[in-house]
C-alpha cells in the first residue's frame, strides 16, 4: 500500500529533520515600576531615545499595597549590538526599580512550526491516509493503478520547495479521465460558483489550457507566483493537518499530482489533481482568497492541538466548502464544491448559515458525504476581519507575521518549540 513507499526514503527525514528552535533574534526586558500617569509613556520614550523598535509590549498590574501600585512592563525588540544594549540597560536601571533581561524561565514552549523555506523542506514527511476506510473503492483495489499511483507519489515526495516541481508524463488513460471529469465539472461550476472563482478559472484556462490536458504543477507554480505570490509544493498524498495549514502561512499550497481512478471519474476518496487544480488553484489565484488562506495558515503556526483543530474546521467551512453573497444570491467559492459533481448538484438545494468562527470552529462536519449546510459570508473582507478577531482569542502566547522580502515568518515574542504534536 501507499505507506510502503516511504520506506524507500530512509535518508530523507535524516537530511531534513525537524529541529527545535528558540527565537534568537529578539530580546526581552521586564521593567517593574510605580503605576502613575505617564509611566508607560516614559518607558517608551527611553526606547525611542535609543532608536530601538519594539515588536511587542505587555503590561501587568501587581498587587496593590500601602506603598502604592506597581506594574510590570515586558518589552520585546530585535537584538541590537552590545554597546547599544548596554547603554539602554544603564539608562533603564537608573530610572526604574527593577530591570530583568531575557528571563528564560518565562519563555513559552509552543509546537514546532516552519519559519522559512529551509524548514519547509520537512513538510510532507508524514502521510495520514486511513486506507482501511476505502478498501472497496477501485482506487485501492486495482493493483495496476496502485503501482502507477506509487510511481507518481515517489516523484512528488522528493520535491523540495524552491526547486522545479517534478514533470509527470501522464498516460493517455489519465488524460482521458481528466478531460471527462473536467468537461462535466466545467458545466456544473457555471451554475453554482461565484464570479470571483469563474473569472480566475477562465484566466487559467486561457493561460494553461485546462480544457485539453492535465496541467503540469510547475506551470501552475509559475502562474500563481505571478498572480498572488502563492507557491506549489508537490506532495504524495494527504498530509497532517498541522503540516498542510502551516505551509499556507508561507503562501505554499501542498498539492498532489496523481489523478483519480478512471472507472469512477465522478468520485475520489482522497484529494487528487482534479480537486487541487479545479478546486483550489482558481482561488489561490485571487489575492483576497490567497490572503485569507495565508491568515489561517499563520494562525495555525505554533498553536496547540485543540486550537489547530478549530482552525482546520474553519478552513473546511471557508476555503473547502465556503459560500458568499453575490448580487443577492449565495454562491460557492470553496474548492470542495467546485471539484465535486455531488457537491455542485447538492449546493442549490442545501441549507445555509451565516459564517461565525466562534460558533462554527467547534461544529462537526461530514467527510465522505455531501455537506448538509454551507456557511456563507457577505464578503471576503468580512471573512478576513472575523478570522483576525477569532485569531486574537486563541490561547497563543506570541504573534507571527510574514516577511515577504525574506520569505520568513517572524515572531513578535521569544518562544521555544517542541516536537510533541503531529
């Protein structure tokens, strides 16, 4: 079965292992001082005088006593040279009751996440396909198909972000399967999908010839880079939820290259290149949807398992099966709708609910059947704002932002990572 293919890569995870790290480009200073009008302003003035930019400020009131009220102010900033730091420290120690530097005992411990392209090389080493749930499907019983599936998976498994995506020489039968399912889906999406999705699909069809052949992921990669800065990482199959979402935080889409079984082109028990390209790619070619995807990805990095699962659910109800208001009508924009004949047929007669991340983050959903309810928003701007507000409610001890110049996730506080989460 598919999990056997990873035994042929015994050195892959040795070359690119996940290693814990501590954010070492930031410094912390904790100041204890009297709480008075202007106390915080005076602290900030000290940093301004020394021309130091702050990345995070945290305040806490201490117990009030007969001697008055004191506060703790924790300030985080990018490392500076020793001379400049010593000048700052001397200045602070002259002004305030107590000054603590880089208190290691208070550095939070969070799940490992990829910071940059080098860390992204570890993405895709864990596959989570529960094949026992799909044994009756020809995709898992046809040995000739399995052999071909594993051949493509091996090529995809070896792809590293930043390198050309492996070229797949698709067979005549695979091309016929693509044309058949694409022609059916193309007719369905016109009726149920949003104009935002359809506009991007037409652009991609004209640029890459979707109608006539299975597109190569290296061409998709180049197209998305030019449109929204999204990149493609070829992968062998279903990844862990953490890996898939973490990659989105870097504007990286982990994408399969194999195609569903030719005998059942209308259905696949696992994501394939039809789902990826017909469903997801037109959305990643749209800047607002790309930004929404990256926001969910950034929120997932370094978050604990419970909140990660909640973010995965929100991803399901938006990027996979989301809907939006368009000229007074509810239209689909989720990849799971666009790439499924059953979902396209089900969408017009299903129920709809207004999307609320605080409610729907804990809502269960079916995986092997069509969706009974689709969540919709008034606009993508609304969806983004609600996600940002929801993100602030997560039990996450630090913030992250993406540096598009260095292609790196930057932390706002010092943290350490652990590898205990899947």
